[in-house]
C-alpha cells in the first residue's frame, strides 16, 4: 500500500489545502498504519508544546562579549596605526610642498609648515564616540577596593552584578561598606583599559567599583560598570569584567539587565 | 545595551561599521532562542551553554560574511544548529569510559536537564524522549514544533528541501511518541509503513 507520507505532517498541523486533505481522508479509513501514526504524531506535537523556554543562565554570553571587546580593541589599534601612517604621509607631502615653495620664492615658510602640521594632526584625531552625555550617577567610583583573601567564582561575579543592579535601581544604597578603604587605582585602571574593557572616558559606561581580589585563583582586577544605552539615558545594565593582574587579559565578563 | 527595536539587519550593519553595542544588542536579543534550541538539542545545561557560546563566537567571526540573502534569524539558527551538531559530535568521540553505554545508541548523550527541578514531570519526560530521537529528526521538531518556525524556514536553516522537512517531521514525531512509551498500536507488519524506514534526506 502506498501511504501519503509527505502529507501526514501537514495533516497533523492542519495546514493541508482542501484537495490534499481529501486525499488523506480518503486513505485513512483503509489504513490502520496511517491512522495510528497520525494519532502518535498528534500526541508528540502536544507533548512538545509542553516544553517551555528556560531562562538563560547568568554569564553564558559573557565570554563572547569579552571576545567582541578584544576584537574591537584590536581593530581600533589597527585603525589608529593606519591613521598615523596616513598622517605621516601627509606631513611628508606637506614638507615637500614647503621646500618647493621655499625654492620658489622663499616666503610663507611658517604658514606652509603650520598647514602641514595641521593636516597631520587632523589625520590623527579620532571621531568622538557617540557624543552622548554622561549619565549622572550617585554611585561614583571612589578608588580601588583591595579584598585580601577573597577568591571570586562565577557566583561571586553574579552577586557583584546583582548588588550593583540594586544600587542602580535605587533599591539599595550606594555604599559598599562603611569601613571600606580605597587605594589609588591608576595601575588597576590601566590594566582594565588595556584589557579592552570600557575606559573611564567612555560616555556609556560608568565605573562603579574596582576590586583587587582573585578570580578562580588568579590575582585579578574586577571592574563593575553601569552601562547606559547612551544619549543621556540612565544606566540599564551592569557589566562586570574580571581581568588578570598579570598580563591584563580578560578572565571573564558578565552582564545583567537592571 | 537594551533592545532598541532596531531591525537585526540594521544592528548587523552598525556592528560592521564599528558599533560594539550593536553586537551586544544582537546577543541579548537572541541568546534565549539560541540557548533553548541548544538545550533541547543537547539535553544538558552545560552543553547548551557551550553550544550557545560557540554559536555566538561563530556569529562574531562570520558576521562580516552575512550577506542578507536570508533573514538574520535564519542565518543565526543555522549557525546555532551547526554548533549543536559539532558539540554532539565531539561528545560522541569522548572516551568510552565517559560514554557509559552502547556505542551505537545516541544514548551516549547524558540524562536530560536534571538541574531544572521546577520543570514539570511531563516536560522532563518529553526532553528525555527527545534525546532518543535521531538528531536530524530532533532538530526539525525543535525548530518547527517547539520554536514555531514554518517548514520552509526550517528547510532553509537546514539546507534541505521542504519535502525532507515534512518527512523528518512526521518520522520524528512518531519516534518521539514511541520513545515516550506510547504503545505501538498494531506493531506494524506493513513493510511499506511510512515511518519505519531509516532516515534519509
């Protein structure tokens, strides 16, 4: 017996047109096999409908965003180097022009030189990023928090993000602890920025906390940022970066919507 | 970066022109669908995490080659499905000691999502049964019956004709129902039974 197999899935879905459905309807009374299979398939469809989406565990895409950050940083450096090269070329061209002019009439030396240096400088100027106003936040970064003998793992990073989200949303005060002592953060900030994490000048990201501790046994700096969508809008995401103290490579990063 | 409502294709363009936040927005928008596809395909949270990361890393590497012939979500699903296949293949190559069972069975796959204690018994049973269905059937059911994607999009994602999708869908449903313990009505002796054959495209 020939079974209309190619029609059975759509028959179960109820998406056959009248003509095709009539073909199956005509076949079914004489075919127990197809009747049974349609019954089984309907049961399977109902069972599959019971599968609901699970929430995405915290931090799953963190390493991806960290890698994206590294790639952007590399590309930025590359663009910068190209601009420098182009600027050097422009300066050289201007110098040739100056020499030519000087040979010609010996005048306007300073003007031409300044024109050349101006061209070179213009080539090196980076376009401002976004231009959004910095979000006014009540939880300004105060300095490096040294947490001796503290070893963060994924749960700890998650807690930092959750705590920061509470602060951003106003559900918790901004203090990180009354007796918290802060130390100069220059070295840590340099390391964080070297890793590709947002810089302190980034208009979208506001550094909330910078912690010196361990991450999964590796001495690390852990930066907690409040991230705004830009254009002066309030922060709506917490981003945590853990960066190795030695080498400044990213150990992990995670984000949490407020 | 929050979901701004921008079209995926616009976010892709912004990403390619250097807007890092656009990539974060794409990830945020689609991580749930990719993760849940991977969770249903692999049956294990740990594997779903790995497959999700692999998929988005591939997106990051290959987004510049996305030409827009297909919708971004179609392309993303294809990347995610491939990430799941790669992960399942790697797992099958694991040492026998870690496999714990018959080599020929896809049952080398581990028990399903034990860490979702709040899931209903029914959905756990369905997930467990799903893992007993051959991967090529399973993926079609997940995309069509669970993710609600139309058959022609499933065909596009998998790179197979729509007729193949219809066939795998029907066979997969039968296999799932049987794996869930629904009795084989009649124990078909009909050699031309539509769903007894091996899977072929």
